[in-house]
DNA sequence: TGGCAGCGTCGATGCGCTTCGACAAACTCA
DNA sequence: TGAGTTTGTCGAAGCGCATCGACGCTGCCA
C-alpha cells in the first residue's frame, strides 16, 4: 500500500505538503505542486479513505435511501439513483445505497457513525418516519418528495400538480368534455403518497376551471382491474372521450381494451399518459405524455446536498431550498382534436 | 459525538473491553458484556466508521458497479441492486454504488483507497476492461455475468443456455416445427453480450436436437423494428407458428402485430418470452415465460463475496466459485399445444 | 498450601491522514 | 537597513478505534 509518507519521500517534501496539494487547502508553489502531483501519479497513490474520513471528519459519502416498495415505476428510481451517483462523483462524493428495510434506524446508523456526510431520501411521504430521525440528529438531508413540514430541509420533486393541470388543459384544448382518470391502486392513495394526490388535485382543479367533467377511479394496473375500471367509467359516463392514465401499468391493458371495445385511439378516444418518455414510444399508438425530467431530479438533489455540506462546513446555516421541476407535455399519437361522439347514447 | 471512551467510562471498563464486546473478537464475561451493551444502548453509541476502517483495515463496504447502458431491462438491475444491498446488510456490510462512468479507474479508486473491501461487477462482458484492473490489484471481486477467463474470480449468472433450451423444448413439446426467434438489437450481439449469445446458443442447440427449424432475427424493440422483423420472418418462413422473444421491449409490439395480422395467440401462434415474471402478467394474453431468479443473483453474489472476504482475512486462498442459476418455464396463456396450420400455403 | 493454568481485563501503540501553529525565507516600506 | 509582512514548508498532535502483549485473578491439582 502506498501512503502519503511514501509520496512525500518520493517528492522530497513533507507529508503535510502532499496533503495540502491534494486537498487544495493551502497555498503551495507551482513547482512543489507539480513535483508532488508527479510523484502521486508515478506511485499510483490513492489516499486511504478511512484515514481521510477520520482525520478530516467527513467521509465524502452521501447516503441514498431507496424505498423497497415497488408500486412506483422502477426505472424512474433507477434513473434517479444513477443520476445521483454520477452527479455526486462530479463533486468528489461517492454514494452509499441504503434500503428502507432497516427503517429509520438505518438512516440513524449511517449518519451517526459518520459513514455518510448527508442523506438523500427518495420517495418521501407525508408523515415519513425517517424525517424526525434526521431532524433530531441535525443530519444534512435532502428529500426527493415533499414532507409535511419542509422547515430546515431541502426538498426537490416533480411538480405533480402542474402535471395534472397539463393533462386537463390538453384534453380541454382538444374539446373533450368527459374524461376518465385512471389512477393508482387504492393502497397508494391510502398511504397518502404525495405524488398521486397532488397529480389528481392539479388535474381536478384545472378540469373544473376548464369545465371538463371527469371520473377518477383507482386501478391496480393488472388487466382485470383495468377492464373493471374502464367498464365502470364507461357505464357511469358513456360520453367519455378522453382518458388520463396515472398508473403506467394500466396503459397497455387500457389500449387493448379500448381497441376491443371498438374505440380507436386517437380517432374516437384520446389517451394522455403520466409516464416517462421512454415508455411512450413502446406503445401503439405512441402516447401523448406528461412527464417530468427524471435525471434532473437526481442532479438537483445532489446540488442541494453539496450546498448544504459546504455551508455546514463553514458554520453557515443550512439553506432550505424547495424546488419543483416542471413537467412537459409531449403530444404524440394518442390524442386527437376531434373526438367523435360516442356511439351509444348517453 | 459519543465515543468508545464515553461508553467505557459509563460502563466502568476500559475502551478495549468495549471494543471486544462490540466485535466479539475476545472472550468477555457475561456480566461485563451486559453492562457494556446497556451503556451502548443508553448512550446511543455508533462506532465511528472512519476510525473502524482505519484501525481494522477493512471498511465493511462492498462496491456495486452498475452499467450505464440501458439496453438491459432496467428493473432487473434494480432488483439485483436491492437484493445485494439487503443481503449485504444481513452480513454487516454496506453497499457503495459505483457507475461505470469512470470506467476501470473508478473500480481502481474504490479498491485502492480502501473505500470498499470488495467489488461486485454487474453486467460483465467478454473482454471486460474492468477485470484486468481488479486482477492486477488482487482486489476481491465477484462478477455477475461470465468473463472470458473466470480463473481466480467468483462469478454468478443466470444459466442463459438452459433458458434458451427451455424455450426450444417447450415449443417442440407443443408441436411447433417452425419458430421465429426475435432477438436484441444487433448492437447487443456486436458487443458480444454473453447473455444474448448464450441464450441463442442454448436455443439453437436444443432446437436442432428437437428438429425445430428456426430463424433468428435481431430486433431493436421499437414498434417499427418489430414490425419489420416479423414481416421478414413470416416472409421467409410463412409456416412459423411459434415465437421466442428475447427483447422484452418487442413483446408488446409483437402481440399487437400478430393480432393485426389476424393471428390469435395462443390459438394460431405461440409466444414464449424471455423476461421477468413481473412483465408476464402485464400483457394480454399473459405470457408464457422463461425467467431466472433475479433476487437470487444478488444474494448469491453477496454470499460469494462474504466467503472471499473472510477467507482473505484468514489468509486462506480465495474460493473461485462459479454458479449458474437455473431458469424456470412458467406456462401461461400465450402458448398452446395445437397450433393451427397457417392460413397461407408454405 | 504452593504452583500453574487459563480467563478476563487493561494500557499502550499505531492505522494514514488533516490541520494547527511554528518558522525560515523572501519581500515590503519607511 | 531594520522592522514588519507575506509566502511556502514543516513537525507534531490528534481523529476514534482495533489489537497485541502484559497482568492480576480465580480455581484446579499435586
């Protein structure tokens, strides 16, 4: 193992000088600096992580806490995890993956042991039990999702309210007067998953403004539940010509069912999906979607964390930011401006 | 911050005794042990990770290296990442997430700095450049996937050859004589992704044994490419009554196209998908699949790593294991025993 | 009753690095 | 030209823990 002392000897300087060069924490002449860096490269020196952590009282590690639940669309979590990791590296940090299996205790352990300098929490919900654990310890935290009380915490999330509103606007613009909103399974609403509720609320408010009638129905996403949901919506509102699908899993079944019911998309019926762009092209017809920037979420979260950590290091008070990322409507082939009147009389 | 000295004082023992209790590395009387543990709990002591790493020369961290590429089915990677993380915790290890963005240098950095005790590499390919980097340093490594030369390395992977064979057997058993094999995009084969090649090889061999004729065609997974692939297969072999789909993204399009072509599944045409069980139920009809145990992969990889680390600590030579996990055929509604003869004459 | 094993506990040392204060050298200005 | 300032480098003191060797104590056998 190559140590800082080896580098120092090789470069003809003292260990502290090598440390200063590597950390940029002190003025060093260009010549010495060059000599040290050359020695570092020549010997293939990698500072020992444990020693750095111990002496410097910071681990340069950010913990990323993932939900175990999988009713969220998994690729989205993956996208966030990867963007968090690459962005963290750009700032010299590594990422520790923590699952929620340990619950709040896991977060406590990672923070209290100094394993991580800060914690990024994914899929934060109202009443999240991990948040008090973090607050109590004064741990640096960034939340992906919105908690009850964002006081003293940085948060970032998609603007789901705006996403819901975009759906309503688009269908209203196209002339739809009756819309079915196919939601997540009822369990998701029961746990008050913020993203589900906010999307629905945003949609509801805008739909009312635009005088669009709608029916919201939960849906588990299986073929059977989608069939049942669709049947109920069409029975209650035969004049429905537009659909908003919140549960990605229901998209495929819905398209099949509409076709089977003799409704063609987009001629008779428009479908707007709330899902990542990536999914949109996999369906036929390609889906008009409202989606948020997945990669951006991770980048912003890391940015907030870095700002918090540097502020804390300087003894400054933490900056509790609160960022909502704007969703985009991408019109593809599943929505249409001239909905035919439904065949059955209402 | 609570240190081991605080605990020692509180319990009326020396710091070394506390250390022995916490690490179980020395005989301690039951009474002392109880007293120490009570103090630990009462003070909420969490051993400092940096100090432990430095003094103990091990970080209790395993690095998990993820591919950035996304032509693999993403939820599968996620499943592995989560199972690796939870299994590692069961052994007292944490998991550091490393992306391949840094390339072999990232792996080198993490290992050389002592940040991680070992490295689990996902999505290993033939000629993987990260492997020489690990070998050179003598870093403990477990590969998910199979390298050219598994000498001195532990590997685990799905038995893709067996998976291919299972597909061939099932379709042969059902009486299909002409089968289309819808593969991944040609880029996947060009990089010699082992999983793609081995599945195909396993299928080919068994198909020949069972006297099933087949056409393998690469497919990017978009609607257009699937349509083109299907068209070509049916043009070349109009008598095709069975399909094996390797590229998950092509499943949805394929089912739609078959229906559009007037072929009903499973009455006229059987479809076997090589994909996670989870996807199978999302399609209509529910897919007959051949799939491997995703969670198991992560668990086995961690198990191998733990064995390597404990062996290395005792100065024993590493056990280079090589495990192939057996896939399962699950018959659902997309395969049928009585393929109707195709309508067009061959 | 003396001698000798363990068994259980303690001090001391060092892991490799960061960082503080000291200090020599080169410079500034009166 | 001497006092004060700045610049660049060095030594040494920890950071909090694991671990080795030392050592006292209890209990056993002769």
